[in-house]
C-alpha cells in the first residue's frame, strides 16, 4: 500500500446532543480519515463488527477495507505491521481489544515504536496511535480490566494520553493522529457510554496540557481517565462537608503538565492522586514524587494516593471494593487534616 497525498476534507457538521464518549472517538477517527488519506485503522474485529465497543463502527463501510480492516488475533503482529506502515509514510491507528491483551505487543512497543526516532537521530518518526480500552467498572473478568498506563509512561519515546470527557475523547484523539510521535491512547471503558450534550467537531486540543475541572482552595485532587468523574463527585459531596476541593484532569500522562499541577498544589497546600491501577509503582507515585520535589515547602500534609489495591484484578462481584470510590477519596481528604 502506498501513501497517498494528504488533503483536508474533514466534515464540519455537528451531531445531535447526547453524544457518548465512544461515538466521539468514532467521529474523531472518521474526521481524521477524511482529512488525511494516509490514516488507516486496523485491529481485531474493528472492520465489519466495528470493534467490541463499536468505536470503529461504520468506518470500513465508509472508507473501504483497505483503510479499515480486521487482523488476526496477534497483537505483536498488529503493532509490528503498524510500525512498518508508518516507516513507509502511512499513519496507522491500531486497536488493542482490551488492555491486558496488549502485553504480547509490548516488545514491539518498547523496543521499536518508542525508540525509532532516537535510533535514527530524528530521521524516522513513527506516527502510530495505539488505542487501548483500559480500566474496570464494567464487570469484566480477568484480562479485561487492567490499567497498564505506568508501563507505557515509563517507556521514553511514547506520548501517553487518556481522556476523561466526551469532548476530550474527540479532540485528543484527533491531536494524537495528527502528531509526529507515537501515542498510546488509553480509553476508559467505563466511560464509553458516558454522555455529554456537545456538538462535534470541537477544538483539537494540544497534547500535554492538564485542565482544572473544578476550582477549589482546600486541597487538590489529581485524576485522569476513569477517575475524573469520581474526583468530581467527591468534590461535590465534599463541599457539603466543608471541603473546597480543586480537581485536575491530567489528560496527558506523557508529556506531564507539571505547571498546572504544581501551581494548584502551591495554592491549596494539600494533594491527593486518584487512579485505578495498583498503588505500588503506579503512575500516581511519579505524580507524588514530583509534587514533593517542587512543592515541599507549600505542603500542609503528606500527599495521599487513592488507587486500586496491589493485587491482580478481582472477580466482577468484588471490583467495587477494589476500585477508587467517592467514599475512599473523601476518607483520604479528611485524613489530610486528621493525621497532621
């Protein structure tokens, strides 16, 4: 397959209010495929079926089976093929059907996708987007609810993004597809069916910026992806208990927006990091370390973490105990004053 020339033909018509996050992702892929003939989408069941979560629904019918197609059940081969296609000028978007299914492709991810620009002294970039449905909250069994963002974030050469809102799902995915560097795009499964009244297309957001979802003065809640609604709900309930909580949605794990996080923590003097992945060596540990390094003299209490437990993902009936909850976040908030 050769790489056709790029042309700008993306649609501008909005869609009806009540858009789900999954539909926003679908629209982002549609618009980027319309915008650039080099964008190709492939993975397990993404063609005729439209993906397990229907994120690629209708793309094969619209753009043909050469640009949206199914692959064998072989994640390493999927990503290896994407790397080769990117080297020859295409812009592949591949789907790992579930987070834990992506592990066989990790060697391709860490050894080749992340290193090619550095290995070639900038001569060869690999504009590949690896879409990864991740996290719990859907009653999935083992191997269907992992949160492996720390593996990707620890690998130099990759951008790591995760949207927490419908609007960001659209804008961030388009930005990822248009970028020059490889992106691991973690999509929170529990938010696929979340709904927002938003007309698309919206603005294509720059990569690498966090956003303050709720302003506050007493403590900073740092969240991303599936824990953003949890943090916001905790902040709303906390207000009734006298806590004025600021909520930051990181959106981009790599690059990491230190400025937004540090400015917030310097204002509030207290911080809690919330994520679904296990706490030990999780991404939150890096956030805590950076806060302590740069904001130590502004802290009124130790930085807390509210995370999944350090165990393999539990059976569906137990996941509600494993995942961060509003109650666990508010308990951590109260500890910022109780344990001084």
